């Protein structure tokens, strides 16, 4: 087994304390519970109850996301407070967690994260309705100590990191409000630590003519430094020799005549490969909210994912690959196509090229709705099995007639060629093929089928002693609430 993959498998050692759903599995594998009034519903709506407002709400909020080689360790996305597309005001999701990243992922003590708290809520008070997401991280430390073969490490310490994103409609006009900040940022340099050009810019911002052991940085000083670094053509991060890079996220708001999107992303930290063992990055404090118009048939829920690996051991979850979703309020019947590129999972265990997604949602004039969502993979290679799959695709088509919640569905899967050890394999939908040594390939595996819609894995590959690799997953629903 490749070293980098064994490191990814070690995500099972994650410890999550005092959490409620802090470590999440694949979104497309979850069920839809009937909506319940939030404990805060009396504070989120004027009536104190869930209210259908004619708007479509969605929020994604998390404290920390870990990526290895550009691929997300989904089992380590902590405190994920997801508000899935809904037409109801008065719903809230709250998550608290403490996440410890195992030594097999990064060296012991390299990343230390304290309690994180995330929340998302839909509200309607007076003439204002919206969806708000808040991410709070108590403290995080990266680096410090001494690493065998590397030596003493610089350390980044951050306290009280908060991000807020609010998309709303007030008096018939869409708007957004977003912000992020932190209580304190310190950079603790080692003795005789080299000074990069960008670190020199920070020293100038702080008014320091010589290096001190600990640099204390405010939000405004960090922003001023990054802007100057960009102006000088030195990139957009502060390079800390012997550790990695730190940069600002962003705040962004888009408000149009029919929707609003608010996003706040506080900080990003990247660790050098010689420090972490492989390219490792952290996204800290991210909140994104979306508000649109719900149709008579409700809202659209749908996701398309190129590949996802769920390990036999709990919480091993790698994937995403630029996952795409149908907007809650649809696309007015327009089919949108997005290319996500090429990816390598688990240190080259699986290589995926030519990931392309398409989706559509449309509210019909008769009160019904229709949607589609699909995934296409140009090629998938699993070198350890000498397996290659070309032109794999899945497509889900949905139609909801007026005056009923039952959705009609059509599922399609296809492939151009499957080669195992150079020999072609022919599969019919639902059929499996034994690849030997406990490895199994299945075409068209239906998932989460209910009255609102359906999902499908184009191919499901059981990897012996590793887990299940789902390829070309497409899932969609038309949901009244």
C-alpha cells in the first residue's frame, strides 16, 4: 500500500469530542428527516414556528477543512453545519467539535485545533428573511516544537477566529452582509529563522527594523501586508521559511434581482511538503449562504461527485473532486456544464481525468418542476489492479407533476470501455464483476431512492481491505420543504 494512502487511511484515528455530527460522511448518502422546529424557532420567525416563505435557503459552514495533495479529507471537515436547500424559515443547525488530526496524517503536534462552533439558520423577522452562517474557532496552532530531520519549527497561533455570511431579502430587495476577523495572530520564529521577501513586507508593516522572536499581527496589519505583497508581484501569501504559507481568505457578496450569495472565508495555511510529509493545506472558518426564490413545487437538491472513497474503517472519506450542485431555485431550465479537471486520490491509488458535471432545474408554469444532474469521467485508472475505465457517465432526470410530492425519475449510466489487465469487461446495469482477491466492480448502483428523487453511482468498486470507491455519482431531488 502506498505510504500516502496509508496516511489517508489513518484519518480513522480522528478523535472528536463533545460533538453532534461533527464528522460527516458523503452528503449523497444521507436521508431526509422531516423538518422539525428549531430550538431557536421562536427567535427566527415572528410566529415562533416553521414558516414557508416562498424563498429557497441554503448554507454551508465549517471550521476546518484539510486537503492532502489537493484532495479533501472529507472525514476531517469538522463541525459541518450544513443547511440543505429548504423553503422553510425557522430552521437551524448547530455543531461543536474538537478535532485531533492523527500523527499518521501529519507529524505529532504539528496542527492543534481547539473547540470549533458552527451554526446556520434560516429566518424571517418583519420584512426581512434570510439565511445566516457563523463559524467560530477558539484557537489553532500550527508548527512549533522540533521535527526529526528538519529541526525546530516556526509556529503560527490564531485565537478567536470568526466568519459570518448572511444572504437576505428585505423589503423585496436582496442583500448580503459578510465579515471575518480574529482576536490575535502570532508568528513565533525560530532562532536564526530565514526571512523571506514576503515576511520582510510583514516586518515593514509592523514597523520593525529587526526580527523579534514573536510577531503579533492584527487583522488590518495582515490585510495591509497581503495587499502590498500582491502589489509587489510576490504572490498573495506570507511565506514562513521552515513551515509554510499563510494567507487571507476573502469576503464576497452578490446580490441580484432574484438571488443573493454571501461568503466569508477567513484564513488559509499551507504546509511545505518537507514539514508535513506531503502538500497539506488548511481552510479555516468558512461560511457560505444562498437565498433564492422557491417555486410552487419547492426547492431543488442535487449533487454530482466525480469520485469518493469511503474506507472500511470508520470516517475514512476522501473525494469531492470539485463537486457541483443544482442551485436551490434552479437554473430557469438552462443546462449548465462545468469542467472540474483531473485528480489523484490517496497518493495515486486512483487517478481520475476529465471530470465534467452538468445540471438543470426548472419550475414549470403548471406548478410542477423538472431537473437533471449528471457526471462524466473521461478516464479512471487504478494502477494496483491494472484497471482502466473510459467514458463513464451517470445521469438523473426528475419530473414532479403539480399537486403531488411524488417525483418521477429516470436514471442512466454508461461507459465506453472497461479494461482489466488489458482485457475488456462487459457489464449490464446492476451487474457485478469479480476482479479477484476480494475486489469487485458493480455498474449502476442506486442510492437514496425515495418519493422525492434518486441517486446513482455510475460504478462502485470494492477495494479489498481498503473500502468502497464510488465513481460518477449523481443524485437529485425536488423537495417541497
